[in-house]
C-alpha cells in the first residue's frame, strides 16, 4: 500500500469514526478537525500499517457443537454478515453458514443454533434457529 493510499485510508477511517465525548453523558462525537489535518494524517499513515489482506479466519473463538463439529468464523468485508465454516469431527469442511445481518453466533447445540441479534438501539436479543434448517 503506498503512502498516498495509507493516508486516504486513515482519512476515511477518521471521517467515519466517533470518539467518546467529555460531557456528562459521555456521548459519541465526530473526531476533532485537527486530526484530519495533513500533518496528522501523515503521522498516522507512517506509524500504522493497514493490512491489504485479512487472514482467512477471524479472532473469534470457534464453537464446538455436541456432535464434535467445529464452527469457525471467516473474515468478510466490512458491513457483510458473519460467515461461518463448519467442519466435522474428521476435519472435513461440511457447510458454510451466513448469518442474518446484525447477528452473532452465540452457541451451537445438538438441535439449535443460538444467535445474538442487535437492534438499532443497541439492545441484544437471543434467537433460536433449528440447526437442520438453513439460517435465512
């Protein structure tokens, strides 16, 4: 990644980021304009390395189901729904499961898959799906 691309990435990252405010309500606010100045962008681009590629799997803890199948989360593009690869006890890839958007895999049971749904207000709800059926 060239320095120009790194600075553009840093600018895009900062323009789309919020930081904790210092008020009594600790609300999030846009980053200060000074952080978007050329000198600060240059410093950020020089000190940070932005990966051009991500590893195949995320740092999420894999899930082991009662049937000894292993569920491992794949890396996806920003904004895409979570994608999990399923391997049987012998290590053979048996399925790829894309979760509905705004859902995280909570647990895998013998009959059910439990997902954590986050609504627009940030509240989380537990959802249960039959494991034999495809998840929408």
